[in-house]
C-alpha cells in the first residue's frame, strides 16, 4: 500500500472521531498560536523601538559623565570631573573633532512647579537653544528659546503637553501664563508636540528652560574651576556613517580636557544611538527567545498530548489493527497509518495555531496602537515545521507499538 | 446468483496441503502442544467444516491455515506454494491475495460504511481507487446488500453485518475463505442465511470454503467434516447428502453421528 492510501486511511480514522481529534490538536494549536503571536509581538516591539530612536534624531551621540560602572544610579553625583559647558564647547573645535557637527547641552533636575492654581513635582531640563532641532522636538504652539534667551538668562519655559494638563487643566493653550519653579517665576512661551513615552523617559512631562537660566537660578551648578556643570551632551555627527569616528574624537577631546593618563579609564561615557539600538535589540532578542522557549514548551506538551492520545488510540483500536493485518496490512502499513495520523493532527493543529496567531497579532495591533505587528513568516514556518516534527517524533512510539501487534492477539 | 469468481478453481493439485503440522506455544510457564502433527488436503472447490471441542487445537489450526501464525514444523502448501516459512510481510501479502476471513464477531470497522469496509483488503493489495469501489459494490450486491452500501455497521443487523464481512472476504478473489464460527453470534435464521451465502459461493462460483463450527446442524451443510481432538485429526468424514441451506429444518434433537453413518 502506498503512502497516499495510508494517508487516506489515516484521514478517515481522524475524521471519524472529530471531537477527540480536535481535543488532541488543542495543545499544538495553543503552542503554535503562542509562538506566532509572541514572535510577531517581539518583532513589533523591535520595530517600535527602532522608530523611537529614529524620532530622537539619527546620528546622535550621547555623552554622559561617569561610566556605567561608576555611576551609582540616575541623579547621583557622578564620579570624576563631570561634564561642563567648556567640555561641550571644546567638541565644536573643527580640528580636534571634525566629525562633530553640532552639540546641545542639557542640565536636568526636578522641582515643584506651581501655576498659581495647580502644583506638581516635575522634571526640569535646562537646554541649549538648538535642543529642539537636534532632538527633533517640534512645538504645537509658541516658540522655542533663542540665543537671546540664552544670553539674557531669561525666565521663559517651554512645557510638554502633559505638563499643560497638570498645571493648566482648564487652559489648553497657556502661552504667556506664569509658572514658578521653586521660587523663580517663569513665563510659558511654547508648548511641545506630544511625542509619547520613549524608551527611557516621557519627554511630554518635562519643563524646558534655557540652560543658562537653569545653571544660574534654578540648579546653580558652578564647578570648582568656575565652569558650569551639565548632565549630558548631545553631539550630532556630520553624517550617520561618521558616528563612530565622531565618538572617537569626542573621547580624545574629553580625555585630554579631563587629564586622563593613557591606560586609565574614561570618566565619561559616549554612547551612539546604534549602540543603544543594538543593546536594546539584544535585550529584545533574549526576551523573544525566552518567550519562544515558553511557547516551545507548550508545543512539547502538545506533542506529549498527541502521543498520549495515540497510545490510547492504539489500545482502543487493537481489534481494528488485528483485522487490518488479517486482510493484508503489513507492519509498515499500520505504522504509516498511525504516523500519518499523528503528523496530520500536529500539522492541522499547527495550521489552526497559525490562524490563531494571526488573530493574536491583529489583537495586539488593536490593543497597542503604537505597535504595528506584522505576522512573522519566520515564526509561521518555524512553528509549522516544528509541529510536524513533534507529530512525527511523538507518533513513532505509538505507531511502532501498533505495527508490532500480533494479529492473533489483536483479534482475540 | 451470477458467477462471481472468474477463475473457477481448476488448478492442478489441492488448494491446501498440510503435512505433519505441529505448533507448541507457551502459556506462562506451561507448554501447550496445540497441534501434534496434522495432515490433510483440501481440494479446490471444497466445502468443509472443522469441528472439535475447545482446546482441541481448532483455533491454532485456523491461525496457521490463515497465515496469521507459523508452524513449528511440518509443511503447509497453499496452491502448491510453501508458506510455512515466510516472514511477516510475505504472509501479509499471501493473506491479502489468497485468503478471505469471516469472523464470529464480524470485525467490521465501526463508523465506516459497508462499502468502505469491503474496500479495505483491496487497499492493502494495491487495487486502484475506481476498481476498488466497483469490486466492493459487486461483492455487496452478491451478498444481497446492494441497498445497504452506505450504511454503517451499527445500522445493520447481525446477519447483514456478517454478509458485509463475507463480501469483504470475497473482494480479492481468494483461493479459500476461512469462516471461523460465522454463525456463532447470530440467531438461527440469520445463521442459516449466512450459510446459504457461503454455500452459494461454493456451489455456484466454485469458491473453496472452510468453516469452523460447534454446531452439528451447520456442519451438515458441508461436504466434509474434520474432527480435531487434542491436537490431532481424529476423524475425516465425508457427508454424502449435504443439507441445502434454507430447505432443511433444524431437528429438535440432532444426532450427527447417525446422519453421517
């Protein structure tokens, strides 16, 4: 008997017991559905994060004081000399750092902000006037700081949309309104567009003020040498493919300024977006593998379910096997029949699981509108192939048992 | 009844010739000598019954003749081919091509139509789809179930189920049909109907039929009775005026010995 005939017999046997077939498939259905959904979701999150970084601004480098080893956590005083306005200005030297196109400076802190009626504890960022261009921060109303504000240490503020909601619940456009940061009064001159939560912080919930004002009036930060400290320097490379050269130049300039001896470690950290993206990708990859492993375990359990049912089925159908042998079935005919039954169960289950995974993917798209999940073809291929293997592997033992039955005993 | 078998058994030599067949098996620690040297021949076109008390070796003999088991010693020629030493797959092939089985408990596949049940042996013999269906339909017509082809076994009476089983035994045009207590699970009327079909196949189509029975009345519908006891043939008797199924009334207190004599 050929494989086609075996397949016919197997399909007939499965369709004659539909409920049991469906229940047997359930494990595989859920397993494959989970694999497909999770992997699609993983890809969607990866795409989302990539987009986020694109929105921060490409070819951007972050320079932060201290190193990841020495930093004791966000907000704690960094070891080493820290970063100063002078450090940032030095990066603009066209001879020392030719691949750095622009820098913008930021000093962060937090304080109580009062709008007269409402009060909130908020993040405050003192930034250079070119911050909005480098960080791709658009305004929905008003204007950003200019050089004049910077020089004059003006008490003006640009606030995020969430800050508007918190401080001015009744005024959607609080331009020219007064707010107090600590004791210092500020005038609102602009409102930022909503950017949504990013990977690290929600920039919609920040009050931006000119860096000079922050350094003199809000968070006085004059260093030992009379220079002002800053929290982070954003440096823009001349182009995306020059970012690693720019990073190297920044490192050299800062090592020189900080008088770090050759062989000693940096007291600052330069991170390129590509690095952040890569490490975020690593984390995501690990999470995806982890979720995939959980899903694979459920596939395995599904496979054991198939084996269990197939063994029961062999016992239950002993007479049938005996009869088939009596009318001429060879060992391999019986083995093929049961193998095909279990593979068909697994593959059909896998196919239904893929459909389930597709629905799950669509569901995630509906629930999380930020994500744009697409069905991972790789996951579909992997899950279906794996489920076929599971069916084959867990079918071998029951099928061999069925094939080995002695027709005389089986017919008794 | 129209002629079914195209090749009316006319080959030279007997269909079955066994010589000194022995079979011993272990039942736990106990050695059971089920067959202790059995020899006989069955001519083509024969209709015979094997009788004997339980434990006489009937089942063992049937298993050997049916190529479901192998003898320890002795020779078994099926249509002049020695089959006593074949391996499992070769035996499966012999069963598929040359033998038909009818069981006491019918052994039809549940949830499967009469037609599909009849197609089963042909599936394993590699008969192509269309021909399979045609031959199964013809066999079912032959046993009078033309109007029951799409029925499942649980929609058929016992007698009808056994007729499906006979049709199934017929489809591969076997050299011999083995019927193991074919009437054992049937009421006497259905039982006689089944015997009538088997008798008809033998008389009209020349198909060789061997049936195992406990029932002396059934045995009297055959031409020859082999009696088995303690693993040996103790009597091999010809019946000169076999009863015609459906015509003879079952005697209330039958004495087979008297009839044969």
